[in-house]
C-alpha cells in the first residue's frame, strides 16, 4: 500500500456542546487528507489537559485508556487493509449494520480494491458474479444469503443452461465476501451458509484439459505459414508450454534483464500479492526452440529494461494494456482452434492448456509432485494436486493393473 494512514485522538475545541465540554474525535490522516470520527467522549479543556498528566488517576485515566484503545483498534483495521480508503475503513471500523451494508456494496468495495491492485482477472470474476446475482435478486443483504437462497440461485442457473462449474465460479466470490463480513464482524459466524451441512458449492466434473503425448506430437509437428497470425499463435502457445506453462500475462511482462545465459526467472503476476512476504521465483530453463521464438518475435532492441515481447506493454494505460492482452489471447485461441481442427485434435485447446500439458508431461515422465510444484511456482502443494487429478492415462492404469501379479514366489 502506497503511503500509510495515521491515527490519533483529537480534542475538537471549535464548538462547545451544551454541557460546556468539547468532543474528542478519532483523527485519520491519509495522503494529506484528514477525516474525523466521533468517539462518544466529551471533555472540558481542563479535563483534556489533566488527562495527559503522568500521574492522572480515576475517571480521566479511564478515559485516556478508552481513547488509546480506540486508536489501537483503528490502527489494527488500517494495517489489515491491502489498499486504504476512508470508505472501506468506515465500514470495517464501525461495523455497519446489515440493513445499511448490502452484499452488492461489499462487492463494489472489493472490486475497487482489486482494480487498485491491478488484478484484472479476479476483478472480472467478482464483477461477473455480482451481475449474475443481481439478475436473480436485485437487492441482497447478508441475511438474505441462506442455504435456501443459494439452492434457489443454483436451480435458476442450471435451468438457464449454465453448468455446475459456472455456478461454482459465480458463487466463490460471494463466499469470499461472506467470509470477509464475518471477519469484519458485520455478520455472525452462525449466519454463514457455506458449510457441509448447509450448502456446498457445486464443482464441475470436467477436469483440466491437457494434451497427451500423441496429441502434443501432432501439434508440435504442425508447420504454420511463417510470420502469419497462425504462426505467432502457435509459437506463443509452444513458448508457454516450454517455459513451465508460463501464463501469457507473465510472458508479456518478461524483460531482457531477467534472462541470464540459458535460463530466466520471474515472479508470477497471479500470486505477487499473496506471496509478498515470501516471494516465489520460477526458474525457467531455455531450450533452443524457446530461444528461436525469442529471436523470431522478440524486441530487437535488447535494452535490459525492454520487454522481450512488446505486443502489449507499449500501451499507455492499464485499461488499454488489459484490452490488448485480451485481444492477443482471444486471437491466439482462435488460431489454436483452427490448427487443432486441421490436425484432428478434438479437445478445446486454449492458452491455459499449455500449462496443463506441461504439468501432464512432467508427471507422466515420472517426476514427483514436489518437483512439479516448484516448476509451476505454487506456494501450496494442494494447488499442484489440482493439476494432477485424473492425469494418469488409461494405458498407464492398465499397465499398473497388469503388473500387480507380475512376480513369482519362491518356495
């Protein structure tokens, strides 16, 4: 967070109350802007002065301790905020009642924070979730989110032709909003509907799509027309696959200073905020093939600060860069689909499939899940396990079954 808020209590002697005393307020300062909030404590000028004496006792000592506690609690709230705003601070600190804080208000604040953190993908997920819920129920309070509501929403989505996986995608942001509301004491833990004995978010049965050896061989041996859009789409998919399943946003952010001899390192954009305390660097070994792709499509000016692939980050604003990334990925997926149709691959191959295919090849080559975790740049091995579920091909399962009695017992 750029700049930190400061908190202190302040005696507002501009206007006395009917009692002749003046209100003590909590003063919050952030980027030269100040806002004041009532504490419920009023003191005369004489009481204010005495309260700060080292030997103060009795009621005034109690008042000072109460004010110190208010400041301490405000500092704790401020320290927990990834991106400070007075509006969010007010909601978190004063624990606004449910009838004045709708679920959609909480969505808006979360979306604003995600925008400030430039987490476009997650921001879009929250926006899509909010829009879908609003179509189902225009006004939604936290107390409205019950197991019955969630079951009704799921039924509504399924009847509209949406898959269980889509329902899950839209409900996970809502679950995160509810978790935050409990943490902020906006609602009680008893009101939480996402429990095994209440409501469970559906998951799709469809696993992660990856190419097997035969399909990968077909794709890698395809020969597009040199320097065509199809050729560029093909090369960038292969580059992602060869570079540990590197996400396209990370590819666009790659700079020449990161490349050293036969390898380069990078921090995943997707997890840069969640791993700030213990950043994870992914080490990628360059092959002759990946070097050729850099030579072919890379920036000819190899200034260390220049982007290796200057297709997106030359745009001036984050919004235009985001749109350029989307357009590049959309075009890549379009040509990948066309290539796969030509060579007889029936799977829906997208930019994400490069990462899943990398994981598939690593595991089926006999490397451990711990090795794959490091290569993918995961902080939690449970995330890596999601890539390996259902990854064992039928032929391997058959071979394992046939080998169970492949031994002799000597008498």
